[in-house]
């Protein structure tokens, strides 16, 4: 078994295969240090935590993860909080930075004898429509190389070799550009509030999410095409203060930004998630905008489903799990896409694509109002916000 990519999808899959005695190698383009330090997601769904617990992959998470169950909306009409951990199914998020989860998964995989080939780039998956696919790679020293296996798992993200290797017409693509761009920021500063903060402002959306006691993620909607380094730190903090309405709600704790990235809110789903002996999981299967923090959670869900199906096939000769893998994942993916799309509308009412239209503005206010006042709407929100 060859697994492309050592992100959450590839490493959950690798650990589960290793535990079941399936021989596998993980091929990763980046170096180990880079894989362990890439800061991205931080909010793990209750289902994700259950998967990690079920397979004994939750040791670091249990010690350092923080439970979280409140979000706060701030608008020109005031603000309101939702104690979503007590609504819906009563589930909460666990805040645990993605790079720490990836570090834990990697340490466990390697510690148990798992093989990861760092610095090796997959170039193409060949012969996927046969029972003996192969992966051509570029080794760390630039020389060509390759692997042969019964199955290949494409967990190498949106721009990986797995997606590139799909023959034209073999899968259907569902791309969507939501027309919104965020500046993603990591601040070396403690969280400024005890909730996920969503500020909906005429100048654009601003978001606040805790990562740890001294690191906070912020998002700031910006014009498309804005370079990540275009704004000074002071200008960013002033703009965050303005949109988060610091005058009414209290100032933000400032600190240097240690990471900046431009995040264009796009989605891109492939269907089916299989081409012969090649299976897709995580961002390689479906890209989802970070508006509802679903990407890493879907990656873990899909990796578990794929691992169980591969073990059933390879060790017990039962292919039914592999046959239904794509349809089962896509049901979760589309529910997550639907909720994320709804969130994009909620978070960008006055500043999104339709923001200038009085009709859409009134619709957005009504959407927010029903979330503030309707218990059944709040239960629906909580279920989809924490769930995958
Ligand atoms: P990853 O984590 O991108 O890992 C893919 C791995 O494949 C390697 N690779 C290759 N290796 C070999 N050969 C090639 N040709 C290769 N091409 C690529 C890469 O080096 C990498 O190591 O994909 P995976 O495992 O599918 O996991 C997906 C998640 O990383 C992603 O969905 C989330 O980070 C999305 N996301 C969030 N998700 C959440 O659930 N909650 C959040 O709070 C959250 N916040 C975020 C996010 C994504 C963000 N970015 C990247 C836009 C915040 C941000 C800023």
C-alpha cells in the first residue's frame, strides 16, 4: 500500500493500516520539520476526537487539547453568543493545533516501525485502472524512483499527484469560487475572548479563534489580489479592532503575526473518490472553504473509513467497504459543503458578493435574527457546526 502525503488524512490512514498489519509506505514531498510545524486547522469536531480515541491516537490531544463550546457574533445591531456545546447534540470542539496532531501521528507511526519517505515527491500514479498500480517519484536528490502496490491512497492535498493523475473524464469535478478572500493570520498573542468571534462588518468579515494560551488565529476579509504582506501589523490590528468592535466589546490582545496567508474561499469536490486502485481522501478528495472549519475533520473521517475498507479487502477478501467508500464519504462531504456555504452567507452578509443588494442585506439580517432567537435554528446550527 502506498500513501501519498503525511497530513492528517495520510497519517491517520497510515497508523490504522500499520496497526492492522498492512504493509504501507507514506511518501511525503516536504521535510519532517516542515510537516511538524505547518499551522493550519485547530478546531476538532467531536467525531474526530472519537475516531482518534477509538484507535489510540489521542494521547497528546487528551493532555493538551482544550474543550470549546461558545461562539459570538458581532454586528452593527449588537452581538449575541451561542453556547453551542449545550445545543443540538450537546457536542463541543476540542482546540488542538493541526501541527501538533500531525506531530503526534507521525511520532506514533514512526515509533511503531512505519516508513515515511520525506523529501520524496510523487510525480504520477500510473496504471490505476489495473490491479497493480505504481507511483513514480522524484527522490530527494532529484533522481527518479518509484513504488508498486496493490492500492494507492491519494492524501496529498488539492495540488497533489493523485488528482493530477486522474484521466480526463474519469471523475466529475464540482468547483466553486465563493468570491471572498481572507487574510489568515497567526498572532503570538493570547486569545482576546473566551469564544470563537465572528464579526460581520460593512468593511468585511473578521474572525477570532483561540489556538493556545498564547497563540490566536485571526481572519480578515480583504480585496482579492491583496498580497499577504501588503498591510503593516499596526494597520491589521487597527482594522481588527474596528471590525471586532473593540470600543464596545473590549480591546484585542496584540502581538506580532508569526504567519500570514491569503485564503481564497473556494470549494472543489471530486466524484467518485476512486479510480480503479487509486482512492482519494482529505483535501485531495474535496476542498472545503475554512468558513466552518471542516477540512481536517473530513480528512480524519475519510481516512478511518478508507483504512477499515482496505483492511477488510486486503486481509479478509471483502471488497464491499471499498466499493461503498466514495458514496459514504460524499454524503458527509456534501453536508459539510452545504453548511460551510451557509456560513459564508452568514459571515459576509454586508460585504459579500450580494452585499450591495438591499434584498440580500435584509435576507442576511433575517438569517442572523433567526439564529439569535429561534431555539430550533440554534440546535440545527450547533449540530452542523460541531459535526461532520
Ligand atoms: P494536507 O494537510 O494538505 O496534507 C497533504 C500532504 O501531502 C503532501 N504532498 C505531497 N507529498 C508527496 N508528493 C506530492 N506530489 C505531494 N503534494 C503534496 C503535502 O506536503 C502535505 O504534507 O492534506 P490532508 O491530510 O488532506 O488534510 C487536510 C487539512 O490539512 C485541511 O483540510 C485543513 O487544514 C483545512 N483547515 C481547517 N480544517 C479544519 O477542520 N478546522 C480548521 O480550523 C481549519 N482551519 C484550514 C484552516 C486550512 C487553512 N488553510 C491551509 C487554507 C485554516 C487555514 C488557514
